[in-house]
C-alpha cells in the first residue's frame, strides 16, 4: 500500500503505476457535472476560478446530507466518464488527481500523461464505507447547487486504486 497526501507531489505521482493500491489523506475537492461546466466556462472566458486547482485532488461525488454526527452521509463516487469533456481545462489549471469510478476515455489517458496527473478509483457502491474516511466537509463555492456544490473533504487514509497513471497506462486494459 502506498500512502499519498495533499497537496500532491508530482514526483510521487510519477512513481505510481496502474493497479497500485494507495491511501490518500488531506484536503480533496469534491464536485460533479454542474461545477465542471461552470469552471470550464470561467476558464474559457479567461476569468479567475473561485478556488485553486493547483496540485489538488478532485473527487467526483455528490454526498448525501450528514448523519449520526458525521461530516457527510453516503459519499460514493460518480461515473467519471461523464467528466471527460471537462478534464483538459482543469488539468491545464494544475489539477493533479481525479477520483471516481469506471474507465476514462483514451483522450483523458493522453491528457493525464501530458500533465503528469493520475486517475484514482474509488469503489462504487461503498459510499457509507468511504464516508468513514472523511473527517471534515465544507462547501467552498456554489452552495445553491445543493449536493452538487463545490466542497472540500478532509480525508484520512482513503483507500483507492490507480486507474490511469501519470504515464497514461490504464488498469482497465
């Protein structure tokens, strides 16, 4: 098991290989489709983003409301391929890791290699388990989007698998 932390170190990411098991600790951005659209529109217009993407991890998730004294309810991954059209502009702005479920397009694998970034897999259907690794959560932008608002989760030893490494190699082959 390899442990990585945020902010992410590109040299550490370069050492990861498709199929490696990792744990991730630290602050992780959390959002889905709607925030991707908003951010990519801002980037296209040359406007500033409401938060930095530099050396950050982004988890594709729309968590359920908190329960039982936890920061969030279920926090399972969403299907990553829906975010493929938005991935390039976010990587250009410095995003280092994306986290979700399912395979990504060949174009995303090429972009991950170009930007020396990685795609990590979270286990689908394990939202309650994943929530146990989240120690804090807060909305950082677009609260009007409800569960799709941009958030930061603080995670502790979140178990993940390298789906596509910084060399563009895929565990899905």
